[in-house]
């Protein structure tokens, strides 16, 4: 699927979008981190929660959990 990358994270991808796969938002982030090491840590904190300043969307709808499909 196409993932839009905010400007603050483009130093990892060198692009405004990337391709990643996965059945859940968590799986997509794992795939992104496989391709662009370190990007997931900028989104997810040490307690496995989305960082407070990060907003994630799936098909234009705000995602509440990493289990969202």
C-alpha cells in the first residue's frame, strides 16, 4: 500500500511516499522499518504507543490503535 511520509520523516525515505505491506497498521510500520531502519522508533515509543505528536490515518480516517486494518 502507499504510505504518505510527513516532511519530518523524509530523511529516512528521501521521498514523500513509500510502499509497505501488512494486514495491520503495526505490520505496515514493521515493513517500513525493515526498508527504512529507525523510522518506526520515531512513530512508536518505548511503551509501544504512538508518540503524542504523531497522527496516523488509514484511508483518510484517524487510526486509534496499531491493530487497525
